C-alpha cells in the first residue's frame, strides 16, 4: 500500500543574512505520524517549523502539504493548527470563546461552534472550565486550552513549538502524557519542536536530530538512541561515558582499542573505517555497564577494575561513579539489589559487551 505523505520538504534552505540557519533539509512526514525536531538552541528546528507554518518563506527548495506546493501560500490557507511556547490566550475572552475563536473567523454557525468547542474541551478533559477566564486557570490548564483551540478547527496538520517548556517538571510530564494520548486518539499528523530529548523519545514515531541547520539523523526513537549516525547524535541523546584511546588492531569488523588509562577494549567498527594508531573517542552508556558476576563475565568482551567515587540514590536505581585510571565511568544498578553493598572507596569490577561500545574518529568532543 502506498504511503500517504502529509508534509514534504525538498532541499529546503533558509538564510538570515549570510548565516545559513537551515541547510538542504529533506523530509517526508506520513499521515498520522508524530515527528519531532530535536536539537540544541540555534539548530534550525523552530525556523523549519515556521516555514511549514507559513510564517517564513524558504530561500531555496520546496515545501509541500498533502502534495500541494506551499511556497508563497499564507499561513491561514494551510489547514494547520499551531501551539506555541506561550499560551497566547485572549485574556478578555472566556475559555469557550478562546477555543471557538478560529471557528468564528471561519463564520461557522453558533450552534456548531458550541458543539465543537464542547467536544474538544471534553477531549482535553477540561469541560468544566468553559466559562472561566485564562487568569483563573493553572499553567497546565492554559496550555491544554491552547491545544484545544488548535484542534477545534480539525486541522490536517498540528504544529507544536516547545509547548511544554514553560511548565514545571510535574506538569510537563502530565501534559506530555496527555499530548501522546490526544495524538494517538485523533490521529492528526503532528510536528513537535523540542530541545528535550526525553520528550522527543516519548512522543515521537520518528525524530529529526538537527545541529547547526543540518540534519544529523532521521529515525525512530530506538534507532536514534541505539544506532546513532554520528558522534553528535550519540552525545546529545541520553547519557554516555566517554574515554580517549587509540586503535591497536582492526580484525575484520572488530576494533581492538587501548584507552588512555591503559585498558584494552573491543568494539564493532559499525562500517566505519579506522586505521591502526588512530586516536578515537570511545563511548558506552551507563545502563550497559554491569557489576561483574560469573554470568555477566561470560557474555562480556570488556572488563575494567576501579574504585567507587560516588553513589547517588535516584529511586528505582542508584547511579555510581567509578574511577578507572584517568577516567570516571558512570553506571546504574537497581537500588533494591545493590545499593547497600556499594560505598565510596570500594573496589569494583565492571564489564560490558563489545556491541555496546561506540567508537568515533578523533578525540573526545565537548558539547
């Protein structure tokens, strides 16, 4: 069955003066997908969203929505809903009037406006606030109303520009859950801009990782986390331990590495080319490192001994820092199993599988 493409960007570029903010952006967003643009401040994610919305025009390339070229088409002709960082609610209007405002502009009959506003307020679980004013709502409620206002016109495309960034941690988590429920329930094609990797991993069917206006990788959350296409993607997504080293041997698809602290490790080349003596950056994620047991050792290709520097209780797990030569490695253990047996100064043996190591050419890059 042929895929239905709702949004397509073809070689899109945007400059501000001589500064290239978005460079050669190519993407297809399928109907019903939730795609996140993820990256640090200044990477071009909001600029790209604003081009899709019609607030900015690309300098080069084409932008299509449902197969129609949108270059030069005003925002109000693009059949989309948008939610911003700020709530942008009219303070002198009630919630119902705010939500129904877009329908009023479209000259929808009053009875239909009332019906559709009622339905969308039910959808965001806030039917009881219809007669209140924005100042009478909490931050989380205001953002839900902003989402309801974007959905009430039944757009074919929903654009979200960091809608959770102004909320406290607990509200962010609650509204993140609500957004996922709404997106799956309605099935509206959604593009979500965020600098928060956890939000992107949680909400998205696919993630576009951006850096300095360029697409570093497009993939599912699993692919982005477990099969990063570049060192930037690996270090930007999740935590990772970093070590410096050199390549000692290349044995087919397996690299033998010597760390700056003198340990020998094995790692897959992942189809990258390395030469003997080449300096490399070596990465392994905390959750891939284990305290050595007989079973773990049998599966492991890499072992190190170090001294516990610090333990931090984080509820379900305890995070431990271990000094290993010149390096400090972080790993996690389930609190219920190991918390009581680890203490600062204790010597521990660590191991992990070679397949869990990522190697990139050059020295460690600071983010």
